[in-house]
């Protein structure tokens, strides 16, 4: 088994999404759900 040195450990970059990217993805999912719901269950405005 190969043990990483401290320099190698510091050079590892994870695949984390920034906070803004997370909100953008969440907003896109909510928007798509709203569009699909509008086509499936069209409701009249009051």
C-alpha cells in the first residue's frame, strides 16, 4: 500500500461545488419542476 506524503495530500483538489453553484443547480431543478407541473396540471389564475 502506498502512503501519500504531506505535499501530495496538499495537492489533492476535491470536487466540491461552491455555494453559488449549489444554489444555481437547486434553482434550476425547482424551475424545471414548475414547468413540468404547469404542463401536467394547468391551473387557472384567480
